[in-house]
């Protein structure tokens, strides 16, 4: 793979006692933010070829906010991505031999841990984006990593190129 997009699900209704976490829905602001992130990805010419989505409702609804901008990509909803560890996320990437751009839509702490792992093992990161991702992977945010070659997944191969946070897009900005 040449490019990797790590995206945390959009903002959801809060968890409360007795609520099934897997069934929590994205709130209206979250839907709006997902669409803005999709537009930003498109403007940066980052279109996924393959998308791996957690089976949780909030991850699937996040993908629904993106998919209109990315028709024709292969999508797999995977139960094992629900609250997946960084090790499981890396397994998914190692198992995928397709080239191009892969997108993961899921949850913290696994996605944030994967981003930190790629920062620690990779090189030549965009400095502002690196500092933001080290700090936090907020709901609806996307970290865009690029490798020098189109090869199987390796942590050391990736450099962080962009970090998109919904709150920056609301302000009309964005980090590149």
C-alpha cells in the first residue's frame, strides 16, 4: 500500500449506563463533520481504494457520510475492528496485499495507538500534524500517512502527510 488513512468514527451520542456501546449513533454534528472530512480528503486527492470499517453503528454511519465522495472503492465491515487493538489493526494491514490507498474507520485507543506507532517508527512527518496526532485522535479526525513505495505494510515506511480535524474544518482551516 502506498497510502493509509486512519479515521476515528464521527462524534456520537454519549454513552450512558444500559446503552449498548456497539449501537451508539452518530449525532447530526458528527454527520456534518464526516462530510467535511470527505470533502477535504477529496481536495487533497486522497481517495481510498479499500475501506475497512468497524461493525459498530457509529463507524458504519461515519462511512455513510464519506462514501458519496468515494464511489467504487471496496468496503469491508469487520467485527474484529470494533475496539480493535493496534496489533489487530496491523494484522488487517498486513493481510491486505492490495495497492493504493487503504482507509481504516474505527475506534480509540487502537487507532490512536496505531498512529503513534507509525509516528515513532516512520520518518519525515509534517511537523504541525505530528504534534497534533501525538496529542490526540479526536472523533471524526483523519491521519493521512504515505509510504515512499507501494509495498506491503511496514510501520517504518510511513510518513504523516496530513492531519484533518473536524474542528479545523469548521473554522475554514485544516492541517496539511
